C-alpha cells in the first residue's frame, strides 16, 4: 500500500522516468535528498509493481495511438488523388492542401517572379506503391509467405528406411526422378 506522496512519486516517475526528478516534485526537497531517496524508493516492491503496471499501460496506450496514426497516414497516402487539391478551374487550392490529406504531399513548390508575383504552384504526391503494399500486408491481402501444400492438403511425408544401404537409396532416388520426369503432365 502506498501513501499519497509515494503515489505522486509514481505519477511523476511515469512522466519523466527520472527517479530524482520525480522524488523532488513529490516530496519538495533538494537535489541531494532526491538523488539518495529516489532510486531507493524504486526498490520498494509495491512502488515497483505500480510503476511497472503503469508503464505497461502507457506503452499499450502509445502503441494503440501509434497504430491509429499509422493507419490514418497509410490510408491518406493510398487514397490521395491529385484532383483532391485542385479547385473547379484546375488550379491548386492552398486551403485544400491544408485540409485534405496534407501528409500525402511530398513536395510543394511556388515559383515567384523577380517582382515577387506568384507565377505558379506545383505539388507532388508521395508515391503510392509502398503505401499500397503496406496496406495490403496489413489487411492480409498480400502475404510474403508461400503456401507449400498441395491444394490446401499437406505434402506427403517421405519415410526413409534406415535398413537400406547408401547405394540402394541412390538407386531409389534415381528411379523416383526418372518416374517423375517420364509421367505425363496433368
């Protein structure tokens, strides 16, 4: 069971991962006291258990957040079309660039005259190839694994008789190869 100060220490430690800083904030003390007691407090079994539990939760939350960001970015890259960023007259619409899938834009260029007038804008989208590949793998539409079975059935197993001599095994292997190469294809 932890007291309120220890609970504060745990919360501060989770934020900074620095026992000295966490101890200073929780106990309002000087550096030397915090340095001496911060690491000692982490050896307390109850505190260590709560810290580990909180860190696991934080990592899972961050993993979920990262997964969500990754999914959104890959979706944006795969769904972006050049026409998404154009107005009705076919010109680049700067507001659309800011609003619609801005992460899909690889390059934005503005050509300016010597007088400072804008001559034209160009945009270039990130290539979709890798994003589509990642999305396909994520959705299991693409796999790197090869199915080494025969129409969903396991391959036949090979039993080797340990009683056969080396010469007999070689002869049987040659016969199998000859038989396989002479049989008509189906």
